[in-house]
C-alpha cells in the first residue's frame, strides 16, 4: 500500500485536485474522481484516510499562509510523526505549495471578503462651467471616480465632486486614518 501512494505525479495531481475543490470552488472534483484517475489500484478503504491526511495537510498549510521556512519545519514534523508522510511526499507537497501559494492565497482572500472591494480610482481637476452662483463659475473642482465590485461581478461606479474646502477636509481625514494605521502597525 505505502508504495502505491508514493508516486510524485499522482500526489501532485491529488494536491491540485484538492486545491481546485477546496480553494477554487470546483465541485466537479470529487473523491471518486481523484481515486479513479490517480490511484485506481488502491482500495477505497485505504485511499480515504490518505486523502483525508493530504486534505488536512494542505488546509493547514493554506490557513496558516506558511512561508517556505514554516513549510519546511511543518513538513519535517509531519515526516517524523507516527502515521505521517514520507520524505518524498513532503518534497512533492513543498514543490506544490511553492508553485500554488499565490493563487490559493488570492482565492482564500476573495472568499473571505463580504463586501465589495475598491477596484479602481481615477481623478481629474475641472473648472466649473455651471453653477447656481456666478462666483463659483470657473473655480476648480476635483472629480474622483471610484470603481467597486466583487471578483466575478460587474463593477459599480461612484463619482464624487469636491471643491477646495471639501477636498481639504477629506485629505485631513485620510491623513488621520493613515496616522492611526501607522500607530497600529508600530504596536504590532
């Protein structure tokens, strides 16, 4: 049995399938599909625990967003553990994580967002050509366009117009936010 679960290519395919299912929402990748395509010679009662172990390892690595030093320490511990993984399996997992970490991380971040995110910001300064008050004509105005949306959905746009006084108020508030973030980052 152990020899049947050793191969690099089937394990790499298994990890890719698990990642597609768990992190990228591909529900067509099932336990049965992985078993029949990658480990057809292994009995289901032996494949299931192996699959669960690999799923658990992959989820642990992804949820901790492990860097490569953490990954090596984690995999070394897994190889020394009773019923753990082999050195060859650890090497395959390490190679897989190095090539898929960024995409898995982005997918997890996208799944964890509840609200829209800022996709884009553009701005320009115009001179007012119309106003209720003649004194305001030809005064500069900042036009800011914000693009919001969730991944895979159509964007929404918000257009804001600021005169000089309002722009100074917004910039003052933003500098207060920046100061607060800086203070929190120094404390961490």
